[in-house]
């Protein structure tokens, strides 16, 4: 594990930010509302995600919720419901979409740590992460149709890529609620864990990523992103460019020396 800056904690409610050992944890902190997102929280969450993407000492970003829930979607009691002067189309395009694009466009790994409810926009923020680990009692839902809404936050994009079109259509148009073990079976999440093990599981995988060959890990995410919407040729080209970057890294030199010396590599993330 490389040397890391001292732990830094910012308690800027309703979003908490902690950085330790190159791992930045962003926590939605409205447990009294099941971490539903009002306007202020959306703004702070967006700022926190963009800052983490740009912060050199954050190599892995964990997104989670305080208390017993991940995120119950938009807080309809905050005024973001129908009627009035609220323009939901403009709000989504200007406030939500840039945050989601930042998560997917960044080459840094995002990990969702889910307890309780991850529904609506909360479900889709989890889906935007590169990995999802959840408590066995966690529940997921594209719940929008239950209140007469269509999907937003990218659910229509990512859900069919996880489960296929026909299953995605079922989950989205029925607003079905499904537990973490079912989400794991469907390939929506990486693992359903016993609640007492969840923190340790996420800390372990985040630590491996943060202490690994950071240039290579970032380029792997870039290659996978290209593969999801590009062609075989464009993916091959992306891989070639990525490998060129990795070949110039100190971690590659260390990896080769460690392999030749039959020892464990000591990556510095450079």
C-alpha cells in the first residue's frame, strides 16, 4: 500500500466526505428521510462527486448512505413533485445529468455500499457505480411507475445492460422491489453480504484498488467503457492507447521487476 495523506473528514451535512488511504467516502446524510435527495443535497452530492473525480489523492470513491438506507430517490416532500413552477426536465438536465456523466466518464473506480432502500434515483446512482456491494436485507427498485413517472437518472440505459431488455422492461414497468440476493442473481450487483460483513468487504476491495497499479486500473475502466458502446475495432484501439500509457508507468516497471524477482509488487500508483 502506498503512503497516503492523513485522513481528512468534512462533515458538511447533508453530505459527509471522508478521505483516508486514497479512498474517498461520500455519504448521503439524511437518514430521517431515508437519505432522499432534496435540492440542497443534490447540489452538495454533485459537488462532492466532481471534487472526488478531480482530487489526486482520491483513487477510489465509495458512495453510501448514513443510517439504515442508501437513498430513497428524490424527496418529493421538498417541492420536487408535480405542479407549480418546478421544471423537472431542466432540473434533470442541469443538476442530475452532469453528476451521472462525471461518474461514468471518470476513470476512477466508484463503489456503491448499499444498506436498506436504494430506489428510484437512489437505485440509479448505485447502478452508475462500477461495483455494488449490498447488505442481504437491502432492497432495490426502479420505483418510478408507482407514482406515475417514467425512469430517470440513467436507469433505462444501465438496467437492460445488466439484465437484458425483457427483464429490464419487467422491473421498470412494474416498479418491482427486489432484495439484494435477487439483485446478485440477476447480475445487477457484485455481492449480497451479511450486514455485519458489508463494511469489511467494501473496505477490502477498495483497499486493493487504492493500493494497486492505479494507472492500469484507470485504463481498464476506460477500456471497459469503450467496449460498452463502441465496436471491436474502437475497443482494440482504446486498449492499445491504454497499454501505451501503462508501459510508461513506474508501476509497470515495478510489476516486471517483482515478477522476475518472484516477490509481491509494491505499486505506488504512478
